[in-house]
C-alpha cells in the first residue's frame, strides 16, 4: 500500500473512531507524538489519554466530551465519515507502519538539521560527524524501543501452563519462595509495592522474582525499568547471586579462579531467559506504558518491574503541586500499566526514616513515603526488613527467634487487596545478596 502520511492518519482515525476496541493494538506500536500535525493527532492523543487513565473510561461519549473540552472542530469527523469506509486489522497495521516510517524520517531530518546547525555554528567536522552517525544509528535501530534483552526468548515453550493442567486453582505467578506464595502471588492487573529502608535487599528480591517468572513463562517477556542501576549492574548482580559469588570481589579482581568460573558459567544460564532491561535514567510512566505496550504487541509480557518509584519522571500538571502530587501521578501511572496490559506490576520504593526511630524496626503502612496515595493505589504492599542490618550497627531490632540474628529477612504483606496479610521469613545471604526459602527444621520451630 502506497499512501501519504496524512491520508494514513485520516484512515486510521476514521476506523478507530468507530472501533475503539482496536485501540490497544494500535497504541502498543504508535505513540501520539509520532502522528502528523493534523486533527487526527488530537483525536488519537485523547483516545490514548482516556485509555491510559486509571480513573476514566474510553467510550464514544467520553471521547466526544474530551474533544469538546479542547475545542475540536467536529467538521473534520463529518468529512471523514463521507470518505472513509471500515477496513480490516491488516489495513490498520499498514497505516500505523506508514505513520511510524514518517516519524522515523522526521526524526532523522531533525537530527541532520541539528548537526548541520552545529557545523554552521563553528563545530569541527571531526566532532560533528561521529555524533551524527550515532544519532542516525539510534534512529535506524528503532528509537521508540530502548533497552536490551538478556538473550533471545526460548521459542515455543509452553511449560508455564503445566501447573494449571495439574489442577491448581491459584492464579498468577509464583514469587519463587514457597512460604511467600502462601499469602502472595503476582496477579495480572495488580500493582504490588515492595518497600524498605536502604540496604534491605529490595532490588535483589525483585530481580530474583524476575528470574523466577522468566523461567516459569519462557514464551513471555519480563520488563525491568531501572531508573537507579544500569542494565550491566543488574545483570552482574543476578549472575553473582545465582553463582553464590561476591560481586565486589569480582569487580576488584579479588575473586579466585573457581569464583570467576562459577560466575562466568552463571551468566550463560540467563541466555535463554526473556528478560528485557530498560535503564533509562529519567522515564515517565507514560513512556513506560508505550514501551511496554509495544513489547506486549510483539510478544506477551508476563511482569513489569520498576526500580524505583521516587525516580519516576512524571511531572505535576501545575507547578507547585509538589512531590506528593508527583508521586501520586507515578503511582496511578504504574497501576494503569498493570491494569491496561493485564500483567502483574511490581514497583520498589524507599521507606521514610521514621521506621529507624522505632525499637522494633518493623515497617508499617504509615512508613511509606506519601503513604496515602501509594497505599491507596497499590493492590499489595510488601515490606522487607533484615534484623542483621540493624544488629550489626548495635541498634535495637525485633527478633522473632534468637536464630534470626543472622541470615534472615522478614517479609511483611501489610496490604493485600485480594488475599491475606501476614509475615513470612526468608533466608538472606548478605555477601551474595541472595534470598532463599528458610530451612525451618534448623531453627526448631
């Protein structure tokens, strides 16, 4: 099909306006900013805004009201109705491809203009040319999808459904920890918040859950948005935990031959796991949604992880709304990703300092930063506390058993919208930053 971009946009919107159920497929591969500057862009942006909102509902009536609120000229729609006929899904995909090609060309021209302008402003060719080539390569590789697979996804594996075939009635994915699974599982459409003070092991726990889900569902993709750590740092940490090797010794050339062999062997175990890591340092929940939706359109997503909430780039609509409003926007955006893509969401968050001032050091919901909105939006709130951390610093700390002075982590499910709450204990090996199931028989209870 050969069609100019404006006609492609008209045909796409002419069909979507009367087939709103087709929007999720299109939104997964077309960002509103990539539409040409026509009335179609306004309609598409409002469609996506309504679809993404956790509070609003995309319908013909809601869309009409949204367009009236921005003083849209409905004569454009009337004109579309006289010349656009209903078309099939394949035609819609071709229109989307045409618009995306237009957007890539537009981006490339903008980058060329920027580099040429730099030359005119006095930059040396030796400086401008490498930058220009890097920019053009980033467009060619697909600037809309940023991130890297750990390795290619195992093809045609269906092992994830075997548990259901055995007659199990529980939903969602296992965390990989037997005791925790008794009260908490990763349920599609739900947002879980894992919170704790620094050095409690939140990221380590999350990445072990990522690895577990990737192994359970190898034909799906686990998405990790890491605003705090680089993808290489996360991968090294995962390999070290898997191999029981201290990565600090590896980083500093202190590991022995056997340790290097174990961690190198461990890296190959991740080659077949469908884990995609996006380590953009400043990313909004809207950007996360579109990247996740694009991935989901290509291959189903099993889990979305964001580390961590406070580093999200969402901006309040009004200057002066403050940090609480910003966190509120991020929380609602993360919930919308889980709900609209029908996948489990897991977000990490820091607790405020008040927990450190209490003698037991056990977190409660009021310890959440901006606790009202985070508690309200999250379906599950999970706290991590390690007594060993405090005891090493000669601070008071709650101990359920004397044996918990070392190598034990307390995980408290403080909120569970669709299940029980309570606390479970896991093992934690600090030098490897690795959690595990606790061997109860060794602790005499």
